[in-house]
């Protein structure tokens, strides 16, 4: 006797359908998505269409704003650009002066001396463009102690063992920086000697330096909204408790305003703040343990794209990138968790000379 197929009710259209009419997912209670395939595809199409219309509207508004500039003679256009630049600098200096005046003195966390706020370095964000308030964040160390801390953190060259002071971000034809991390293996003076080493020796040195930057225990984690269980954020870390505390300290209220003709996006930090005001916190789940650990930056992107494909309303910046969304629609059958890295490079989800490609080469 043929066994009756399991049924399930779609959370959107409320129709009872065969379980095969629902996409599989590791995050579902029964191993399947809450929405049927038809509703899920419809939502994706509607979302893509809405994003396309928003992008076209922004392009029309931008073209309208720039039209008077394009109609000016070249000399007048250059003068207008220069005048706007000077005005921006003046406004920036005025805001910096106001900020310095109202800020109290600070105690350096290393030398314990009290200095005026001007003796501390701060993030060089433009107050006119940066989304967040306050616009300027001073460092916790005075300028002297901060520079000493930076010098102490310099990685040694694997050949001459001298601190690597290069500010370049390229190595062996790859761009090897990502989110503040730079894979520095040798100093500029030893680069030629390093390239003459056997491939096995090069691989050993590169992998040892990668493991220093991305130590063992790297995981991919997600944040769920406790109100509707939807996935809102995907991240990576090797210390989930510390990273959660970082998110908590980074929360701030959302202020809808327009900057350079665009409405400020609603960020993960705003979402955290809103939940905290309700007495709630995101539900944190680990979805993958990554080994070798340096490939965590590749897998973070893979999982972000995977959850975007599933319709999760992510707050990661990739979810607002129109180029990424357009490529995803062109490669609708691509499985981001199973596809070879080369296929994702060919589809332009990774650049061929990115840090992800560099790590993949030396770990493949």
C-alpha cells in the first residue's frame, strides 16, 4: 500500500499542501520552510521588483539633482565643486570645534594620566556623512600610548623577524585586507626572497599567519528576532560571548533622516536597541563551525547569501546591495552552501583576487 504523503499548511496562503511543496531548511522545526514554494517565490519576486523600483527612483532623483551641474560649462562646474568642498570643510571644522569644546577631559587607560580631549585620537569620520550619532568616537588611549600599542601589535616578518610596517593591502597579486584585518607575512625588503622559497614553505608561512588572524574556533552565528523568529543578522566570531557584548554596546536608536539624498538605513544596531527597549534580546544561534578557521570570511558571505535567498529580512549590508540582489536573481539555482568556490567567483559573488580567493588558494 502506498504511504500517504505528509501534509503541511503554508503560513502565508494558509493552504494545506504536500510536504514536497515546501523547501527544505535546517532551521525549520520539521526540516521545511514555513512558506510553500509558490509563496516563497512570489515573495522573492515581489521583493526584487520593489528593490528595482526603489533603485530606479533613486537614480531618477540623483539624475535630477545632478542635471543643473551637468548643464554648467566645465569651468563653472569645477568652481561649484570646489566651493562645495570648501563649505563642507568649514562645516566639519565648526562641528569639530563644538565637539572639542563640550567634551570633558579623559584619562588614558594605559598611562592613567588626565589629558584634554585633543590629546586623544578619534575615528576620522566626516560628521556630515556618517550615519551614527555621536559622530566622533575618541580612542581610550592618549596619542602616545595609542601609537605604542599599535607598534606592539605589529606582526614580525617571517624571514627577518622585524616588525612589518608596510601600509599596503596587496600581497602576491591579491587584496588581503578585510574588516580591519590584513594578512601581512613578510616585509617589503624580504618579499623577493619569500617568492623564491619553495611552494611548500610559502604555504606553511602563509597558513601560520592566517591562523594568527583567524584562530581556531571560528563559527557562523545568526540573530533571530524573538518576536517572530525571523533571522535578522549573520556574523562570524571565535568568541560568541564577547561578540554578543560588542553588539550590545553598539546599539543605538534609529533616527530617520536624509543624508546626501538618501534615507538613513535601519541597521542591526538600531534593531538591537529597539529590542532592548522592549526588554528583549536577539536569539543567538551557532549554525556552522568553520575549519580551516581562516575560511570563515568566505563562509560568512555564503551564509548571508543563503539566508537572503531563503527570504530572511537580513540587516547585513549585503541585503541592501542592489548588485548582489541582481546577480542572485540571475543565478536562481545556485546553492551558496554547496557550490564550489570557483562557481561563486565566476558568478561574481567573490572577486578573483580578493582575500577570500587568497585564503582559498593556500588552503585548497
